[in-house]
C-alpha cells in the first residue's frame, strides 16, 4: 500500500522518492504520467516529503543564493511552496512571488501562507508562458524542477529579461539527462549544456554554478552586460 502510494506520488510529479526506488523498475509512459499529474494531493505530498531534503538540501540552496532583506524573488513553479515559504523567512520586507499554473497548488500555497502568517508572499496563478510580473519587478527568478515543464523557453526568457531588475539573476535547478536515483522520466529532462546554450542564445550569461547538489545542476544566470547588483 505504502509502495503504491509512493509510486503514485512520483508519477504525479515526475520525481522519484528514494524510498520508492526499489519498487520502480522502469519509467512509466509520458501519457500515464500526465494522467497522474491530475492527482494534486499526491503531488503535494511528494513535494513536501521531508525525505526530499536529503538531496534537495534546501538550507544549502538558500545559503548559496545569499538572499537579501528587501529582495524580490519569483519562485516559478512554486508547487506546494517548498522553497517559497523558506524564501519568505529570508527576504524580510521583500516579496516572494509564488507562481504556478495549477489552481490546486495555488490554493494549497495560499493556505500555507495564511497558516504561517506570512505577509511577504504573493501567489500568482499564471498561464504556462507568462509569470505575469511587471517590468523590472524582481531581483531573481528561481526555477526548481520546473524549467523542463515550461514549453516556450524563448518567450519565457525574453519575458524574464524584461521583468528582472538590473543585475538580477535567473536560477535554474533541474535534473540532468543522465540516470539519477531520483528525478523525472528521461524524456522530460534537459541537459545542463542545453540549458546553458539556450540561455546564452537569449542574452544571458552563466554567472555561477554550484555543484553541491547530488543529482541536479544548479545554474545562476545574469543578463549579459547587466551591471552587478550591489544593493537590493
Ligand atoms: C516538480 S514541481 C516543482 C515545485 C517546486 N519548484 C519545488 O521544487 O518543490 C513543478 C511545478 O511547476 C508547475 N508548473 C508546470 N509548468 C509551469 C509553468 N509553465 N509555469 C509555472 N509553473 C509551472 C507545476 O504545476 C508544479 O507545481
């Protein structure tokens, strides 16, 4: 019973829990996965499973970002709020925008934000190709395990460029196109190199790369030629 729940949770999110590895011998089809994407309860349970912390290392990720008081950060594909709520503890009077295309995720996120009494989080139910933010609205876009879900990368990159403040960053954390004990189906994955290439094609520069995550690349881009941000 437990095993089938974990399998369902993985399928619904495109991720695989370490504890379910033994039960999963081959990836299911994309069709089956898309079908199970409809189960938001299982999706949320998986995203918020404390076991995820072992490889997602949220504290280390946040330390590496060096969030600043007053910063405005957009968490694209915020999901259940795994990073959104943590970011809220680090930006003080800034704002965390939790952006997602799923009404169920946004409802869940709204509830969590209310329960936590946070006044620096805004949630946005967005279409798949636009985070609905204003020009120069944010210091940073943070996109964890979501870039491979976004279809129109060129449009999204162009919009993010307009929405970033001078010196702003786009942070991508995602699974490589190599076998890892956790992660989405191989068909959905984007190689580190292809992500860097498309960002460079759209006028971004790889400014930094962190290598402490065991299964994911962690890339930090800035707009080419944009001044370094000194204060937020
Ligand atoms: C694998 S989950 C990752 C959630 C969160 N970033 C985390 O690390 O816990 C992917 C999320 O991206 C959302 N999503 C998918 N396509 C999206 C898009 N085009 N724009 C914004 N969110 C999207 C999904 O609804 C889902 O909540």
